[in-house]
């Protein structure tokens, strides 16, 4: 028995699956009028159980093969030299010493790199995955400080790194725009997110604000951030004739394969991208120049190449979250009702990408208000392309929105939870659509009770413990439900009664493979150890980005579609000699390793029996998920209430978060254990954002000065208190499995919950992240 | 990494012979030097491994402690004599780095560790007078939150990052050295490190090849009442923005004697002589503590990002003195 199977069996025992009746097939579309996924009502199966990650034993034994660990004969190791100016031309490039260094096989620069097209930049096409659309080592132009200018291939990593240090480059620098304030003064343009304008006005918000008896009109700022996945970006790359094989660390295998085929002018089918394990992505593990350069160098040498970025390399070559400057204004009536919500501001972006950090997104749906004014303006800097980072928009947007709501509560003398309840909308306030499921009031009620919110002293600075001032804060967290087009899955049933699911999805440590194994087992009436979930391979069906917290829904809808095809095929094979004879697909469901009539479970035949009688070794079908029309009919969002207790040292300004509770409303939770980890991980990342994370971008020359985990601070264990998480578990009737996806919501609202708690502790309102001690002295 | 030779020293004399060769560097635990070699900042021609030498902690005749330069940081922090007679030193050590690093790092290496200025580390993209004398300093107008407020120069505003050394500065430690030809000398610890002035690349008064063999802590009875307080940007694994090491002897309500040193504020562990002068024989009051802190920071010069350190240093000094004297605000 393999380690994986042993783990599954152990998990199986722990989960105690008891399937008592057949589970009918889920709907083929998620349109209005359709029935909800019957799995929502499956309360005694595997769904929801705290099943341990089935890939856990492999990982703790070091047997999971990550991108930089694929063995290959004749492997060469890459090292990359980066530019030190933000803009200009390479004036001189001396690679002679590097070429003469021991073990060096190739030094690649713009002079000898193969001709390639730029990467299709993300969102320019449904399958585009590129972080930027600049020429990749094709000319002498420099576009950002840190751009790759040379790549060395050598027999060992050490030889490559040493040879790289011998490369001498000089630049003809040109005037660059690297200062945000100056760029903003020169030019801003309305930002387009996913091709859609973010500018929106409902009523005359400025007039309503001016007339409102209570108002807050302030500016919040958030700095640049970098992702810092524990696994730095890496790829092992080989050309097999005209076919390119890339073992990548990816959250977009299909997109990467297509995009690389565009870069090299070959067919999509000639590029094979695998990514079985990923050590964290958070939005950064897409296609950046390193995979392109690695493939180009592999082509030139005819040998396989490993390009594993150093931590510094990650900062120089892959983008992070951009800075934001947000005007947040709320006008309220004396009873607390919002008359006006204004959320506008400016973010920095580049001319070579299209990611205007959409900080207004949470404000679209969070509160009822009579008038709205929303806008994200973009200004352009000469810097590395910024990109998606966990809850892009919502993470930094909720800092402004939820801090401002707290400020309004203070101005009104109202409890901040009560103020939020007063402004609870009956429908989506800007999209004017009904909510698919919104139980934020429940999340607040249960969260407040568990956290002990009523014990909070509303007078700032009134609770003290020696040198420490103690305070509590609260904030709403929110993230939308997404299901992107293109989901598809292949199901293969074998005569031993096992089901294999194959889909080009991703496991970055979130627990995808475990949760989807549970779902599939319940859907088909199988045991956990009878399901194999295969993913992380661009040759598998589907185009499933691990982004936007959408994998769960996308995979779920794809498997549902494939199940319909599979059941139809099985009923055909079952024929007239089966207890299932004459039944239609909508009359049967999965139960006890086979199919059964829904209202007459005695009419049952196992999958093994059906295949055996039909003398088939296996049955394989592919199903494609329907278009995500549900999001056109409903406003679909997850919600949460974040409660935080902080201690602020009155001598030094040091902040310690002493308690945290996240109370979530995310639809049905598929795996209590992996979900808890997702929530907690998001909250920890939020604590980092609140208190310490900041990419030091030197505005004099656009250089990132802290490209290291020593100087870019993320929380250490001692910074993280016990984090309590809970959820409503109220299924969303319009989502597959009733589940809305939970990967990103955990980081949202945390910044404001911390800032609001600090205000309660000290009476100091900090509107500029991170909240370092100097701001509290 | 540039090729280099490696030799494990058999004894101190052997070490000094190897260490006097051109381009040679002594290797302790390697927790800083090897990092800097990998980053391309240090490129010694040869490493002389002295981590196996002088690993004893012994009590001296007069009640002090002699610490071999090869003693691991963890061993020193755990030592019973140190914990009872010089608690400030134990506390300073465990306030620094991580358990893993402290298990490797030696006393000698800790003393000679180099600054964490990010411009010093950026050998390809930034100017640094410490790395390349005369090149210029990009930190002075750059990110300088962690930089010096005392004793800096137009050439360099870097700080010394050690916690342990702040305690040694407060404890009147004496450094034992051995140089070429077996020449030995002793030096007050506070005279070992230099301020940057025009040559920030020269960080100590050590002569070429001279090796730190031991650190001696003379008896200091009042050090039994000593502590270390470190203020930083996260709970652990961060360098001090400001730290204070202090020993205090009370004579009734009067300060009998005091030792005070600051970390995170200067190019060297900063002995607070001026503050001590103000404190000695004065009534232990908040006003006295305040006057001492003001005196020590009177010459402080803020940079763009680190002005808060002046107030932070004062507050931390006052809080530590309050804690040790029992006279709180």
C-alpha cells in the first residue's frame, strides 16, 4: 500500500463515513429556478469532516516532489543577474569572466537569447498568465530596477551563482518615474479591473456627505507588499524535440502552458506544465520571466534547466501588491444610517501590466447607503509589474472601509457592531441584485458572543494592565464567490470500483485534493480510499485557475457535469439484467459503491458489478462545467466578523495581538480541518499586513531594499496568538456543494480589526499601514 | 561564492599564524560571515576555523567569569554563573537571533558581526562606504529606520546589531587578544569597536591577524540586579530598534552605582557614560532617570526615518531604571 493510500485509509477511519441513502445528481446548471446541489443536505457523509490532508504524510517525509526537485539527467542550474537602474539601456555588458568560469555552459543575454514574443499578460486572454508583457531579454532596454539582464547556466548552482557575480554591466540611465507623489501629480487614469471600469456613482455622494450630520472623510494608505511563499518560485524545464516540459510551481498550469506556447510560437499541445505540489502561491505563482528564460536557455543548450529563484530573485523578478492611497468618506444620519459612502483613491501600476489594486471591491456590497461614489485611479511607475496578492482589493480596501466605519461609530457614540447591523442591506447596494446567501448578522451575533464583545469598554484608553493598554476591535471581512469559465473534469471508473478525478487544478497547500476527494466520494457513494484526485497537470481537462478563491466551485461544477455523463453511461452499460434496469439518470444516485434508485435504495448495483457484467475494465467520461451564470443573477459573497484584542505598550508603542476570533459565513464548509487552516493562515497574513509588512521600495531609484525574510517582516510564532475560528455553515443554495470558497477571506478585515482595537486601547487612530510602534509612541 | 581556503586551527598560536595571512578571516559559528560570503559582501581568501578553540567558561579568582571566545551563545546564556551574577548577559543573548543561530554562534563571532544596513547588503545596486570605502552612502537619504542616532558620520549611519555586546558594554567586560608572535593584550570592551568617522570599513581596533581569545567579566556585584530590554518591530527574530542593558546598585533611596548601555543606536555598542554620571549618587526618582536619559541623548541626530528612536531610547532607559530601582512612574 502506498503512503498516500495509508493516509487515506487512516483519514477514512477518522471520518467514519456513513452513507445511508443515495445522493441524487446535482443540477447541470446553477441558474435561477434550478434546485440546489443535493450534497448540501448530505449531513452524514465525508463533507464537513476534519479529514487530515491526504498529501500530509508525503510532505512530512519529504517525499512530495516540488518543482525544483525533479531529477533529470544532464541538468543545468540557472542564476540570474538583475539590473540596478529602473530605466535606460544597457551600455556595456562584459560576460567574458563568467563564460570562462568553471562549470559554465551558457551565459545568455539579449545578444544571444532566442527570439521570443512577450508573455501574454494576465487578463489579456482567458488563458494568459504573464505577469508582464515586456520583451524578455530581447533588447538592451531596462524597464525596472531588478529586471533580468543575464542568465548563467552551469553544472552546479554554486558555479552558476559564482559566474553570475563576475558579469559586469553598465547602464545608460534615463529619467525614470519612481516617486508615487510625482507620478500622481503628472497623470492618473481610471483603473479597469478585469476589463471593467471601477468608477461608479449612485446619487450625489459628495452632496449627501456634505449634508450628513455625522461624517468621516479621511485618507488611508497601505504600502507595497511581497508574497513570500515558503517555496520560492522554481521550475525544472526540458525540451523534448519541439515539445516543452515544465515542472513548475504554479497556480495556473493550463494558462502557463498556453502562454508559453505563445511566447515560443508553438502549439499549446506542445507545452506540458506540471505542478503537483506548490509551497504557497497567494497570487504570485503565475508566469513570470524566469520560466521563459529557463526555457530559452534550455533551448540554446539542448539540456534540461533548473531555475530556482533566490529569495532576492523572487523580489526582483516577481511582483507583489502595489501601494494604495484611499480616500474613505462616510456620511451618516443620527440613527447611524449611511447617507453617503465615498471610496476613491490612487494606486501605482506599470505600463506593462493591468492590475490596478481594486480596493473599492468590498465597498460595493458591504453596506446599504443612499449614495455611492467609487473610483480607483491609476498612476504609472517604472517598477516591476505589481500583481495579485491574497484578496487583491479586499485586503487593503477593507482596512480603509472598516476603519472608517469604526470612526463613524465613534463619532455617533454607537457600538460598531450595532452600526453595521443598522446598515445591513436587503440586496446588493450597488449591483442591485439579490444576495445568494448572506448571514453576516448571524456571524456577528455568534462571534460577538464567543469573543465576549460585550465586555469591551467603549471608552478608548480606559483598560490598562501595567504598562499595557488593552483594547478590542471588530471589522467585517468579505470576499466574493467566483467561478471562472473553463472548468472541466475527466472521471474514470475502474472495475475495482475506484473513481479517478482528473482536472487541471492546483494544490498549493490549501487542502484542495483532500476536500475534493471527500466531495467526490460522497457524490458517488464511495469511500475516501476509493477516490483518486489527480491535478496539477496542464494535459488534464479544464482550465482552473487557483485564484479568486474559485477552485472549489470550479472543480465542484466540473465533477457534477462529468457525473451526469458517467451515470448516463453506466445506466446504458447496466442494461436490462440490472436492478437499475429502466431507470433514468434523475432517478438514481450514488450509494454504497454504486448506483441506487433514489426512493427505492434496494434497487442498487455496485459500480464494480456494472463494469464486470459489461466486461469493461473502465469507463471514462469528460464533463464541462456550465458557464458561471449564477454570478449574473445573484450577488455572491462570503462574509465574516473579525474580533481582535490587542495590548499596546504605553512606553514603547509595541503592539501585541492577544486574542483573535474570525466568525465566517462562507456557505458550507467542506473540511473543518483544512478550512480552519485556511482561515487562520489568512488571519496571520492579515496580522502581518496590519503590523509589520512593508516592501521597502527606494523611491530614488525604484530598488527594493529588503528582499529577504530577515528584513521584510512577517509574523513570527510569538506574534500570533491563539486564533479562534467558527462558521455559520449555512449552505449557499446557488453554489456547488453550497460552498463559496475560503482561500482569501481570512486576510480581509484583519487590518481594520487590529487598527480599531488599537484605537480602543489607546485613543490613537492609525490610518497608515503597517502600524509600527513609532506611530503609537 | 569565490574560492577560498579553509584551515581548522589546532590552537591559538596556530590560528594566529594562519589568521595573519593576507585576506584571512577567523570563522566562528559562521552565522554571519558565511551569510555575507554567500551574499558576495565578504570574500576572504582563507577561513581559519577557531570555533573549536577556547570553549570554556571559568570562574576567576575575584568572582568574575572568563568566557572563551569559542563559547556558543546558547551555552553562555545557559551558564549558571552568568545567569545568577550577570543576568543582563543571559537576557541579552536570548533576546537575539533564534535558538538555531544561538546554538552555532560564538562569543567572538557575535562581537565581530557586521551591520544589517540593507544598503551594505546590496552589493550590486547600492553604494556603501563600509563595503567600498569612498563610494558614498545610500542609507543616509534612504531607508534608515534601523540606523544610528548617536555617533554617526557623513560616511556611515549603520548600527552594530548585537544584543550580547550591549550587555558586555554595560558589564565593563575586558577583551583578551592574541596577535602575531604570541603577543597578547587586554582591552576594555568599550574600546574595541570604533565609530565610523571617515573609515566605516574599519570597525574595531584589532590589528591584522589579532584574535579575540576570551572575554572577561570582572566581578560586578550589582550586576546581580541587571536586566536587558529590547524594543523591536516584532516579538522575536528582529534586530533592536533600541535596547537597554543596565545594572543598578541602590543605597537606600539613592542610586549607589549604575551601568547603562544602549543597542540599536550607534555604530558600536553604546555605553551610556553621560547618563551614568547623572545618575550616580542621586535620588532614584523619575526626574533623575529623565535627566539621565536627556543627557545621554542630547547629541542624538535623527535621520529621515529614525527620529522616533531618540524618544524611544529615553523612554526605555527610564522604564528600565524604574524597573531595577522599583521606582515606577
